[in-house]
C-alpha cells in the first residue's frame, strides 16, 4: 500500500469517526442531554457565523440568526433523520431562516463590514476608483436574487464546494454551479466598464 493510500484511508477513518461521534451527540440531544447540544453548537458555531454574515450583511443580525438557528435546530431535533449528516440539515435551516428574516423584518441600520481593506499606499485617484468599485460591487451583489447572492458568497468568499452548498440548500450541485455562473456573469457585467477606466 502506498503512502498516499494510507493517508487517504487514515483521513477517511477520521471522517467516519467524526460522523459517528456526531450521530451519538444528536442521539443524546434527543434524550435531553444539554452538554451534547453544547458540543454540537461548538462544532458548528464558527462556520454558522460566517454563513450568517454572508446572509445578513451585518454582525448583529448574523449573531441573532445563528442563535435563532441553533434554537430552531433544538426545537426540531426530533424531525432530524439520524442516518444523515447533521451539518447540511442545520445549514439548510440556518439559510432558510436567514432568507425569511431578510424578507420579513427591517434590519437594524448598522455600518456594513468592509469588503476589502484599503491600501495606505494608494493615490487619491486610486482610492476613489477602489471606493467606486467596492460600492458598485456591493450594489450589484445586493441586487442579485437572494439565493444567488448567498451561493456566490458561500462559493467565492467562504470557499465551500458546489456539493457542500447543494447539501446545505437541498438543491443539486448543477443548480449551484448554474447560480455561480449567473452571479459571476452579472458581477462581471457591472464591473467591466470600471476596469476599462483604470
């Protein structure tokens, strides 16, 4: 057996063990074990926060969404099929809650997180152009259909694969790739005239 095969087997073994541990945690949560639920929260909290920030566009609403999603998961844990992975089920729940929250309530007005850190070495003209590009990009991103905006953020910024996003959203990987293609096309169209001005 080659070193690569051994490494792959070891990685698969670790992944199987992690999934089995997660199934045990879910089972314990169903039996009312608070410590098991805390362990699930710790496993998913950071990634859930990243996904929530992509959805809600400001930290306070994202934190509220993460807390709401974990509470909803706890409320609905009896409906979860233990033979499946918890992560995709939880992320689908979080994303649906986030989309509904954006549609149904007015968000608190806070300063959005900066898309990119500004260079201190740029000339005033470069700063003006960068600022305009960021503004146009943010506006174009906000104008994308909700699902497309979420998918492009998860794919391009957070680094999830089309298969992972498909599992989160309950759609096919092909549908995810189509949305990524469409979003890229739209965003390129908005930014192309500005590239010509550089």
